[in-house]
C-alpha cells in the first residue's frame, strides 16, 4: 500500500512516501528549488518520492495532507472580522492565494500529477503528533506538540497507544508559544521562521534579567497553559509581529545586521527561560495525566534543543523521542501515518532511527559529474579514504562530507555535513567567518560515537538526530573548545556504526590521532542557502567558501587543485 504525505503553502514544503508502513522517501522542496524554507507545492519532492518508491502517481492509494485548509481559512476569516479594520490589508493580500491554491489541494494534484484518488485532510497538530509517535520506538507514550499555529491549535497534550493518537488538551490562537518566540526573533533583528535557533544560541551569552518583564506578557499557569497579553502583539492582524508596547517595555528593536548588545543577549536569555518554564510545566502536567515514562515531541517548539536536553532532568519522563523533522516538513510523514494507521487500520511497523531519506548519488554518478567538469580529484579505497580524511581533519583542514542519501529534516547528520577538528580553539571562528559566513556567537555541534558519549557529555539518552543539548563534562571542555558553547553545553549527535559505517569509522580513526572520538559537524551550506543535495551543489559551495577539501563518495577533491572554479560566496550570503 502506497500513502503519500504532503505539507505545503506555509513554510518548509515537503513530501513523504509510505510503502506498507515503511518510509521509503521524504524530502523538502527547498532542496531542489534552492529557496530556503520554500513554501510552494512540493512538486519536485513528490516526483522524487514516487521515483524512489518505484511507482507512479496512479499507484498511490491515498494522499494525506498535513492540515485542514477550510478550518484554517475559518481562522483567517474570524481573525479578520474580530480585528477589522486593522486586519484589512493582510486579509486582502492573503485572499488570492487561498482562492487559487490553499483551498484546492485535490485540484492541484489533478492538474500537476493527474491524481484522482483519495485525499485525506489531517488536522495540523494531529499530523505533528503522529509524526513523532507513529515512528517512535514506543508502544505507549505521552505526546506534546507546540508551534506557531495550525488551524486554530497552538499547543496540545496527548497520548499515543498502539496506532491510536488522542489529543485531549489544547490551546488556541492567538495564544502561541511559537509565535511568542518568533515575535522576539523579529524584535532581535532576525528572520521569522528561519532564525529562531539564533535566539536560542544567543541566550547563553546573556542573563534572564527581563524574565519578570516577560511574565507580564505571558501568564503561565501551573499546568503549563498560558495566555499572551495581546496588547504587545500585532501578528493576529498585521504584517509585523509586535506592537509599540513591546518596545516601550524592552527598548528599541535591534536593526538587522546591527550590533548585538548585552540587552539583546539578556532578552534572548529571558525568553528562553520563560519558554522552558512553559514546556516543563506542561510536560509535568502531561506526566500526571498519563503516568507513562515515554514522551514524544513535535512542532516547531520541539526544535528548541536546549529545552529538550533538560526534559529528563526537569520532569519524570525517562525516554524522550524527537523525530529528525519535528516541524512542518515532518508533518508530511505524520499525515501519511495517520492515513495508514488510524484511517485504514494498518498495524504499526516502523521506527524512524535514521534520517537518510532524501536523494542519493551513486559512485558512477559522482564520477561522471567530476569528469564532465574537469575537476581534479583522487579516487581512494574505503580504508585509504578514512585514514587520509581523519588526518586532514586532525591537521585542521575543513572537510565537506557528501555521502549517500541526504538527510530529511533541519539537521545534517553525516551525509551532507561539514566536518572539522573539535580540539582546535580557533575552529569555531574559522567556520563562522570563512565557511558559513554567519554570526560569531553561533555554536557548532559535536558528533560522537554512541559508546563514547557518556565519557564526554552528561547525556542520558541516544540522540541520533541532534535534537538535544547536553552539558559537556567539565573535565573535557578544554579538550573540545570548538564544540563547547559559552555555557559549557553542546548540541549533540550520537552515531552507531550500523546507522552510518563510513561516518562512524572516520570518527574512530580521528580518535586514534586525537584521543577524542568526536568531530565538529555542521550542515553543508552557507548562510541563507538550503543544505546541498547534489554533487553540483556540494562542489559550488566548496569552491565558494574556505572549505579545504571535499569528499564525495570515494573521491577526494582539494580546493587548491581547482583554483579555476573558486569564487567568493561571502558577498552573496544572506539570512
């Protein structure tokens, strides 16, 4: 049985294909269009999923869409009426896209793919909840979802048992933890639905001196429910996020690319503290309602890896699962699993323990690309490659690592990664300035072999998808300056050999030289671009940055050997 899941039109469009309960392909549309967070109908991603599944659209038994457009349109109308005339401009701007696209998913599928089969519309937060629980290792688990907004819902508490998901408590728009975080992201001069992680990374540099000010804006109850004082916000009717009252309390907003002041750091720290308070209270309440030790997280707020890393210490939950794409891209998976398990009654048979669900390129395809572009390279055996690359990284070279199928979700996890030496105190600045073209306060993530994780980090679970931040052991911090954030933490990925043998072996080979089974792992892209997907994307990124070597399959490419192709990407880097 073939079930296609689709997410689109708001941010991070994606598609996923379920075959007899197994995810055979999943990818974001941005990977093809090269438009970061592309919202358009995921035509390319759908075509890829069908091709990877070896089927045509006529073999698809059903399509699951990640929300109910009519219900969402109802919210738009209701908000317009409630806030008229302030909402008039936004409403008029939004109406054409609703008429032509957002309410017409079946007709778009017919037009673009000649699909005349069943389309099931799944409530947005149900898609989020399913995207975590249905692919988790748990037969029973509590479920917490939080994001900007779905149709009306912004936060849910629920329970998964077997294949059934029940959402028994929810909060509604405009009261939204996700929109609060996005509003402050905009206030701090960063881009909404893109840069929230920058605020999270900035927070450890500050002190929560504005915590009490935030408590005037968000009223948090002991059960984790909350209400925003809407006098501080304009997102429910306007094109901006915050009212003048916010600046009256916190001072003038930071201009884009302006200096980051201590005040900005303190506001980020205060916001993070408030968000964690809401999450922990809600999750504690959820535990009291469910009494299970297992927890699944989804929605955009589940990307807050700092909060995630504290959950087992701050609550009674012992096992926490976050899928590789907990935000809207992953909702395509959730929509498909809801159709398969809950509507069609099929048994659960899937645990998502790896994320390499995107396009891959064979040895011959990579070689053909290199040869056709007259690129100078060396072809190495598996054993030679591991030894040579480990030595290059130990010698402080930055390596672009392009292997197998690309990752689904927000994180590069060893298939489309930039790798570097975690022991070099200067490596963080080198990567930020010469490679990624991004803010100097941004941290870099460590990847560690699963059996060695507890030697270096205060970690209590496996973290294959880089969804949790944990403290670096105090005795190890001087050994790992490039991946230890200012607060002594690291956004961790643990890796098993059976999940990615070449990646794992490279880390173990690096350990022979460094005594450290850890590498810096950051996504293979520059600021403002999606992660690279094809050999061409990888090579272009490589030649436009300070990356020293590129490894694609078994081919080693040295930047200095290909000077004819060098260009300056820094001038084009953008948020």
